[in-house]
C-alpha cells in the first residue's frame, strides 16, 4: 500500500449470496478503469464469493484486493423447510455477526486514506452502520448500493411518504403490488430500520444493478422523490454480471456432463429451475415439483439443494432433499431432465441457446441474469423483495408469467400447478410472446454495455464522479 493513488474504491458487501455476487461483479467493472478496488468482507464469506462467481476469474484481476476479516463466532442453524414464513431467519446470527466489521473496516479505511487522495466507499445498504465512521476520514466519501430493482426501491419508500403523485401506469402497478406480509421476519425488520437510519446520514448517491433500458421511469421517480440518500444522484450501471461468458475456472466433471447434455438439446427447449440460495423446499413440495416437471413433457434442469447456512463451510453435511424413488436416474436415462444437487453455473446455463425458460424465486440477482440473457421467467416469489420484483417482471416488462402468485403462497404445492406453469411458459402462444419480449429486452440490455450504450454511459458517469479533480 506504499503507492500513492489518486482514487481507490472500497467495496463493502452484505453477506447473503445475491449481495456478495453483485458487488464482486461490480468490482470487475470498476477495476477495468485502472482503479484499485478493495473488497472487504468476513473471511468465510469472501471465500464463498470467490468460489461461486461465474463468467470471470477474480483471482486473475490484479487490481482487486481482498481483505478478509474474522468475525465473532455465531450460531449456525440449518434452514427450516417447514417454516411458516420463507424468509431465511436462520441467517440472522450471521447477519448480526457481520456488523462487527465496523472496527476493522475503520482501521483499513485509515490505512488507505494515508496512501490515497480520495477513498470511495461503495457499500450495500445493509452495511450502512459498518461504514458510518468514514466521516472521521477527511478524504473519504460513500455511495450506497441498493440490491433490489429501482421499481421495488421506489415503492418501498413511496408507500411511507406518498408525497409524489403517481401517473396512471404506476398507479395501476401499485394496485398489484403485495404488502410486506410474509416477506420478512420481525427480527430482520429491526435490522432494516437500524441500517436505514445510518444510510440516510451518510450517502452521496446510490448505485443500482439495473438498466435505464427498462427502468429509466423508476430511476427518474427516485430522483424526483429525493429518495436516493436525500440527493438526486443515482446511477444504473447494470448488468453487473458479464453479458458474455468467459469462465476460466477448471470445469468439474458434473458441469461438463451438464453442458454436454445441454448442447444436444434444441434451441429454447429447456427450462432451468432454481429458487436461489435462501429457500428450502420441504420433501413434500420437492416431490410435487418433481412430478410436475416430469409430466410437463418439457426438458429441464433443476437445482435441488438446501438453502445456505450462515457459514457454508462449517463442515456439517446439509440435508438432502428427498425426491421420488429413482427419479433422478429415470429422468436422466429418458433424457428429459438433469437434477443438479450442488452449486450450478447459473449464468452459463441461462446464456446457453438451449435454455428457453427460467422458473425463479425472482431474487433481483437472478432476475438481472435472466433479463440479460434474454430468458423468460416463470415467477415464484418466496420472500423479501421477490413478490415486488415479480410484478415488475410480469406486469410491467412482460418478460415473464406467474408460476405461483404471491397471494397463493399459503396454498399447498401441487404437481398440476408446476406442470401448467411450465407448459404455459415453454409451449403456449402466451409463452412464445413472452419469450419474444424477453429476447428483445435481453438483446437491448447486452448492447447497452457496449461503447456508447446507456449502461456504459452510466458507468462512465459514475467513474467521472469519483475521479473528479
């Protein structure tokens, strides 16, 4: 750290997988401007982020520096697949432990400030309290990363203030937006309130992993409402994820087998099914989904894995979700499907020409990957911002259908529901129209990252902001 830099950027991600993934991808984008980037996180979660990233190799980028700090030990309970609310409350001990990064972060910031003319902090909204001591460092400034879409971010705040009159289109969408009921645990609401009070005091602007190609309306509303940190500054520099895949990691035997199978399928014939890293299916739900997928008559790849624990490296075996006897061997032998039990290379699967649909929980990270690759979504929201993201996907953008609407979340999962949703997306006239829209939007988003494209202009504008004289 003895070299004097004009500017360095410090990334402070939250530790849930979707959040880690987004800010590590953003580190790649900003490092391409020959700016040193310092990625700050707990030791095991940094390891998790590097292990699971797809589309590029973070260890091959010289100016991304990883700072891994220990946090106090915390309970690491397994997820509860039979919980009444899907929110992963078993992760709360790890969420609280990460707040102990405040002191080591402040020490790192002090060290960096001595060798850098300006230290730029980009922090996840949920890490606002960790970075709050930046105000003691005269050459530091801070920008907040909002991990959900602009549509959802705007509505979260607007429903509290309602100071801005909505136009007819937004008013119509608002009527379809579900309440917070069932989205979060009370314990997490308390964490949100704590971080909310911190970020309102400190941020100079907000970054979004979204695109003006499809969310310019809501980004403008956020500016007009003055929601973004009390400023009018926001930048839509998504997609953070690569739009072309050049993964240099050594492929596993399982991934080689998976892509050999995908290569043999017809274009747009396979539906990819994944509910993210925070959802646990009960054995009964998994059996119904299994039957529904098989009876749909469509080719599929299904990621069947237990939700993440707070520490995924704790050495204890995760519960194995039970499927009907002989199911995995049967669908593989018949050539109709592949069940993935481990970590799946989602970006590469979505980017494959044989993939024609994505049944998803609608976490924003997955939504952006699906949109980028032009793959239509069968929305099955589970918790958090997912119900609202699904409204944007289905009602506003028209690049998805509902597999299961939020108001049906307490109904028993049955195979016929899964079968019907898959057929609607993959083989109906409605599905064809949605697929056409998704392909067109994906093409526009991928073009936006090129020189002169709207994403590239937004990223250039942000870099100009932080490197100003």
